[in-house]
């Protein structure tokens, strides 16, 4: 079995992990580990970060040969700090991620990704190989293409279980291997049941939604997920445009900076563009309404909700905003509101 | 309304200073300069940039820009007890109640049209994600051009070069708006002033280290954070000089020995902004905040021949820009230099950047045997203040220290 590298953020290029001979292991905040992270951090940090640290504190993790943290937001920075304390023997690398996209930032991030790649090869005592990186990126891009195809299908028709199936593929790429995810995408996701009508087509966005069961729940509650934008859903499988630059790290940097529109990254030429992107994606996926689901205390998302609300209102797209933690339990509390919302969409 | 407020403040303080032309009056002079800045911001005659906390105000000043970090306004609204309506406005439009209240207050002010309209916005990724998000909201709301300075969190050559190049780009961005290029001469003067202010700041802080310390609980409140707004100007140098004179005078006249100083304290991050008599309470209990965590000079002198790199190094050197290990090392050094007996960490509600380090800071203090009191308090929004509880905890802490 391959040695594993833990990571927590969608800006982590999985192909670099695999090229160095490791398996990726995205640490999802799903655990029964007791709540203790608040002592080291603070209670008013996002539940994602706290639960991930809880897992470390409770030894609720597989053996990891190293950890990659991304300086994506204050909570993540603090998680990296706390990890040093909780697991002082773990090799850790913190990748600095610029907030705005411009050519200086791309240069900087490409150097950070190169530093990451070299560190990973070193951790595994493997000779550094650009060829291996390129091969793994090609593989990753195949998964990305499959995910796109699946999403396209989802946006046209509702197939029961399709959304949770897609999530399983994405989670496999995040926690096992790209090869396995690719095999699943190619073989397993042939819809067996015919397309059905009657559910409300909804676009979902937010920070973290990763449990496939949640997508089944949504269906039970009358939601046809036409597409989604979370750092754990298809956005995680960022296709890498290898033709964008001769330097593979620059190609990686531009793909991740420009195609992964997490709320924490801004296009300074279009402030607040995340709102427009959500409107466009909702429309493109034929959704009739939008549900935002964000974790409590997540500054990057919560600070953009007013402008997202405004943009959706302007386009007369109904919007439901939900806030919670990452547990299935917190989802259950949302049932009535979601059902009322889909009823209002009048499908 | 705000313009009148600042104009009245300028008039009132100027009158008072004129009545005492020989006096040192450092704090009054400082508040006068801040009120003048407020007046300029609200005058509608200036080129205004709203900025993040770590923006290079000396460089912007040299380019003829009146600039300020938005949290300054949040603090001012809180201290004048006028923030309530702005919090409500922001919350009604969907800004989360558990976000940092510095930002909620200014967002409310933007939405209520109570902020001066900027000509452009300069966000900084340090100290916090939330601050940058608010800057994007400003740019979106005012439909103004937006520039981001990404402050890396490692003090490496690559990081310095990256930030220096961004600073250079920023000057082009500013010139595009003002149609004036950066004048090397003006920048040289600003950096000279900055260096003179930095030297004086170091002297001020060295004086504050004296035991007993000549400071009082209010004198240097949030000083380093705010003084950066004027360090590139002659006025900044004069203010720093006045504070140095004030402290020397207190030492010479023995005022500091007469003040009670049973317990020497460090205050972590920012102070409480609204009227809450914690300083008086500490006075009564014989405790003195001798150092605020951010009151320090962490940078080398600015090099006028290498201005962007110098400013970049300065921005990264601020403890909030780097990781918590660096921040804790800095705190521990200050604790030793100021010979403190204890520390108070207010854990400002809503600040992930700061409160996210609560446990690590506590451990950092424990490692050097300095007790720390973690309060859970919103330093800007007083609506949920559990006053009695805070007072009891502070009292118990000081009792334990004595
Ligand atoms: S982006 Fe939000 S959800 Fe993600 S780690 Fe940061 S605060 Fe938490
Ligand atoms: S208190 Fe914290 S969140 Fe608020 S402005 Fe300061 S660093 Fe940012």
C-alpha cells in the first residue's frame, strides 16, 4: 500500500502527490472524535478546521507521511500552526497562496508548487521527475473530463443517485487515487434508472459538502442537484491546462488560481465576481433556484453572501442560504427549509 | 456629519493646545493629527484610498494619496459609541453577526453612505482574510478599482521579491489614477521621515520598558498600529518626538514612580475600543499595561535606494504576517524585555486570525512562566458585553498575580 500524504484544501494539486509516489488523503471533517480543537485554536473557527484538528488530536487518521497545508484563509493558517503543536513529528509543508490573480501571483504560486513538488519527492526519497508529474496530470485531467461530462448530464436531466455517485468518485480522487476515481467514473456511473421529472432543479454552492449521503438526502427532499460548487465537489477536480505554459508549475498555478473560484481568491479586475460566476453557473446548469450552504465562521464565504444574494435577486433567481457545521445531523435540521424552498420553486 | 465631527475635534484640541503652548501634550497632538486625517478623508477634496491594515501609508502619502485602513473607522465608530446603527445595517444586509466587528461597523457605514467614497482600494492579505474580503466588498460597492498586496507569510528572498514587485506595480496602479508618477524625491523624504519616526518609536518603547514604567494604561494604546498612518510625514516625526518627550518628562519629574505598578501587564493584539473602564479598573488594582503586543519596531531602516524591498521586508516582519511560531517568539521576547508579570488576551470575538492562536499563545506564555488571562470579548461591538463577568475575571486574575 502506498504511503499517504494528508491535505485539507482544494488548492492542493493531487498529481504532485501521486507523482512523488504517495497516495492523496484529503482529511475530511467527518469524525466522531471529541471536540477538543477549540482549546488549541478557538471555538469560533470554522468547524472544518476544528474537526480536522480533532481527528489529529484523537489519532483518528491513517498513518500519514506528511501534511500539506495551504495558506488559503486565516483558519487554515491557524490549523497549520496548531498541527505543529498537536503532531510535532509530522513533516509539514505550508504553501503560500496569493489572494489575487495576476502574473506576479502566478509566478509566485508556480514557485510554491515547485517547492511543494520537490519537497514531496524528497520526503519519499524519489528522484525529482517532471515526466512523472506530467503523466499524473494527464491522468487527473481524464478524471476532470469525466466529471465535467457527468455534470453536464446532471444539468440536463435528473437521474436518481447520480449526484451522490459523482461525489463518491470525487472523494475517491481525494482520498485514494486518481486511477481508481477514473475507473469509477468510466464504469460505475452509467445511470441505471431512466431520467425522472418532478424534482426542483437547484444549483448548490458553498465551502464544504462532501458526504455522498447528503446528496441522497437532497433528492429525498425534492432537490435535483443540477451542479454544485464546493471546495469538495467538482471544483476540487480542477483540470490542468498543460498548454497554458511550458513551465508545468506555472500551468498548474494558472489552472488552480483561475479555475478554482473559491471565495478566498479574487479577480481584482472584477471585484465581487464570485456572485456573477454563481449566477452564470446556476443558469448554465438550468437550475431554477440556488442553495448556498456555508459553514459557520467561514469569513471568505460569509463576507460574500450579501453580494451573491444581490446578484441572484437581480436575476430573479430564488436563493436559500443555509449555515451550519459539516455534520449530517446539521443537515437534518435544514429539511423543512429545503422542502419549503423546492415547493416555492413550483416544479 | 463626520466632517463636522472631525472639524470640531480639530478646533477644540487646537484651542486647548494654544492655551498651553509650552506643554508637551503628546496625546492631544496625536489625536489632533488623527482628527486632521479624518477631516481630510471626509473633505471630498482629496484623492482617497481605503486600505488594508498593513498598506504602505508612507509610499501612498508620497504619491499624494490620503489613505487609511478601514478598521480605523470601525474603531472610531466604536469609541464614539456611534457604531450600533451601522452594525444593524450590516447585519440586516447579511453580514454575519459573528464576523469581526471592525469590519461589520465599516460595512454598515458603507451601506448607510457614511464613509467617504474612495478613488480606489488597496487591500492587504495581512493581517486577515476577513479584512481582504471587506476590501473586495468596498470595491464592489463603490465600483472602484481594486489592488491587492499579497503579503507572503515567510520571510524568504522569493517572498520579499514578490511583495517588492507588487509594491512597484501598486505605484503604477496609483499613478494611473492620479496621472502623476512616483516622485523619487518625495518618496525619499517620506522614507526619511519613516526612519526618523522608527528611531523615535524604538526610543519610546525603550523608555516604556523602564521599571516602573512611565506609561499609563492609555498612553500607548494601539499606538504602533495607528501611528503607521503618519510615520512618513513630518507630523508623524513630531508626534513620536512628543511622546518621547512626554515619557522622559514623566521619568524626570518622578511621575512614573508615583503611579502604582504592582503588576506589569502585556496586552495582546488590539485594545477594547468602546468606553469600558478596564483601564481605570486596572489602575485601581495597581496593574499597568506596560506593553501592547504590536508596539514594536520589527523592521530595519528603509533604504531609499531600495524602497520597495525595504517596505516589503517591513510588511512581512509584522508578527501577524508570519506564522504563529514567529508571533510567539516575538511575544516572549517582549515579555522578557518589559519584565511583565502577566498578560491579557482579549480574544476579540470574530477575529479568526488572532483568536485562532489562543491556545498556542497561552502555551507560549506558559513556557516562560507568565500567566495569561484569556477573555472572550468583542473589542468593538459592546452590545453583548458581559461586563460583570469580565470585571470579575480580571479581578481574580490580578489577585492571583499579586
Ligand atoms: S475557506 Fe472557510 S470553510 Fe474553508 S477552511 Fe477557510 S474558513 Fe474554513
Ligand atoms: S481584529 Fe482580527 S479580523 Fe478584525 S481586523 Fe484585526 S486582524 Fe482582522
